[in-house]
């Protein structure tokens, strides 16, 4: 089994990328209310500051700041993922079968039976996520802007402010970001 090393600095800010198991779908934006509810319930149970977030059809980017004395982002992501999964399953969603190369080899050895399917391990989310410990103010700003600019990068919108599933709108309302900030070096007209 792999031994993943994660930076664990209490009270720090982190950038995250969290993906669905099957890329290319639109479950996260289709079920955005379920995702928002999962985030809210988790934030009530285990507080943190969500400095920036963008939800794309099949993945999320976020910048969080954890409370002083706390470095447990893994439990928080686990809770968000579990709450979202339970909610969409209750609504009738069945995740499509995702077969990795390793599983294909195991299936070949097991007469075509997928061991993960037999164990009920077909999931909505990728098991792991990617995190980056924010080093300084410049790194923080770069990752916040990466979150907000990601819908532009993927070609979903021309301007970051046009993507509805982004915390950029909260910051525009607070006067912290110009409505003309378009992402990827673009300036947009309001």
C-alpha cells in the first residue's frame, strides 16, 4: 500500500483539487445544492474558512484556511464527499463503473469479475485528492486566482465572473475583486 505524505501545518492555508471518479460528467454542477449542503454541514461540524472555491462539472478547486491548532483537512474532505455521495444516492444516482488498469488485470485473473464491484466499492469520488500547502501571500493569491480562472481555462466561460459556481461572486459583492477581473489575464466588462 502506498504511503502518501501530506503537509500538515496547523492553522495554515491549503489549495485542493478534488475529482470525481469518472471525469467528463456534470454531476457536481447538476447537483450543486447537494454539494453546498455537504459543505455547509461539514463547516458547522468542523469549522474552516473557505477562502476560494470553484465547482466545475467533474472537479473542485478550493483554498481553505484551517483553525489554529488544526491541520485535519482530510477528515473535512472525507465528510464533504460522504455527505454529497449519500445525498445523490438517495436521489437515485448510481455511479457508473470506473475500471482502472489494475482492476482490469484483476478482472482478467478473476474470470471477468471486478473485485471492487463485488466488494461494493464503486464510488462517486476519486479516493484521493491533491493538496498544496500555501507558502506565502503571493502563493495564496496565485491559487485563489487559479480557482476563479479555472472555468475560463476549461472553456466553460469567457470571463471568470460568468461562471455561477464560484466564490468570486462573494468577493465581488464584498468589493474585494473587480467585476472586470476575467481570469487568465483577461479584463471583462461588467
